[in-house]
C-alpha cells in the first residue's frame, strides 16, 4: 500500500464525524447502483433481505439497532466488530449531545451504499465483497478495502482508577479513506468527579511517533455515579497502540495507559 500523504490537522469537534465515519469516503461517486465491471461478482438476491437489516442498522446510528446488527453478524467476525464499533461511536455521539445524522441505504449490484448529507454534495460509502457464513454476514469491504485488519474490540474489562472510577477501551477503527484512527472508550466516575481534558491525550506505538488527537469529544467532566463514552481520532496512526490519558479524579491527577490492541478470546465463540 502506498504511503499516505502527511496532512496537517486541527482538532475537530466530534460533531464532524456524524456523516464522516460510517460514510467513510468524502469524495465517493454518488449513489445509484451502477452495474459492476465485467467479471466482478454480484450480490445474490437471496441474501438481500438478511443483509439489508444489517446495513440499515448501520445507517441509523441508533445504539439499540446497532446492537441488533452485532447479533446478526457471525460471532468473532469483522462484520460483528464493525457494528460494535459503530454502536460505540453512536453512544459517544449521543453522550456528547450530537443528534443522529440522516442516511439512506441503497441496494446496488455489488452490495450496499450508505449515503448521507455532506457540505454541498451527497456523500456515500460503498459496502461490497460480502462474505457470509452459516447465513450470517461475516465481512465486507468498505470503499474497496477490507476491514478485518482495521478493527479492534476490547475485552469488556474496565481498568480501575486508583482514586475511584474506571476506564474501559471499547473499540477502535482505522478509517481507510482518511487514515484516521478512531478510539472509543468509557470513563465511569464513582465517588469523585473525573476531569477529562482530552486535548492532552496522546497516542503511540512502540518505536512510532507520539500523536495528538485531531478529533475529540468535548465533555470536560464526568460526575459521580455516571459514565461517559468518549471518542478520539489520531491522523496517520496504525492500529493497536496505546492511548495515554491524564485524568483528574477529584484532586488527584492520574495517568492512564489505554491499550487498543485487538482482544483475542482464548476460545472463539461458536
């Protein structure tokens, strides 16, 4: 894969990802279901009904519907991880006060397009190369690139904070169309408020550059007895590194290293 050009970014509010993450390619051709090139496989008609519900859930960006999409996908598959990430992202957007954007699903000869509004033009992402196993969706390409190596999900085990509360890595996704690496995590406060200050977050891999976020949630504090789902994005990053957070729990500042390496269970679910 050719090297990505170095881009200059300014921090962006999480609101900008409403149409920009699931609608992954900002300059794709418009939707419309054009016939595939000669020799390219088409999507079998008998799979359309079971697949459409999955992609309509992705387009909805509603946490409850995205959870159903998780359950529709093959356990342990890239399709299940992708739906889980989009559900985590939807929760982060909701917690940050961002209303769901509009999107529509178009069934094409090659798969599905998800199209939504963008500045001055309609934007679409193309989902092709469907892989089904035992009647469930297992994987696909987004804008012509496979997703299996770009996704990571957490173990479901929070990391306790010394002064009270916890932090849990939920999921991450390396967006092929932009090179941005999106990381979603949950901060829970118990007895004391937790100050976030996500502008100070950094991302690094062993031997790699230390990166500041180009996009972050805007929430500043998590109050006792509540939890907040946060998102950060880092430009030109590789998957599987560590997010370094500095959280202030009450009067105590506590550094947190949040690993984003893919979680691999000891036994894959059947």
